[in-house]
């Protein structure tokens, strides 16, 4: 059981929840886009290829968005520090 007083536990739990949310979104999107035949237990090769391509694109897109967000945050932080320096707060 996690200790609410330990911020590391809280951060780990948030990270795990974010991972699960991403995984569930990926699964839902790729399943709805790529699985066409629910009358057979066997996964068709075309469905398998579609799912692999879908997952790869989703993960690359997610990584690119994260990278751009980090870049934006760095610029915003630098601008905030520059503003604080100009106003004499630092």
C-alpha cells in the first residue's frame, strides 16, 4: 500500500495511471481501426499488420508530442526567468 506522505509513491502512481490511460487509448483506437472480422478466432494477417502500424504511429506521435511539450516548457521557463530578472525578483 502506498504512503500518502511519500511524494515518490504518488508520482509513481500517477505515472502508472498515465501509462495505463495511454495503453487503453492505444488499444481502443487500434482495435476499432484494425479489427474487422469478429466471426473468427484467428487474427488475419492484414489485421495484425494494421494493428502493428497503428501502434507504431501512435507511439511515435505520442513521443513527438511529449518532445514538443518539453521544448515549449523549457522556452516558457526561460522566458519566465528572464521576466523575473528584468523585474528584479531574482
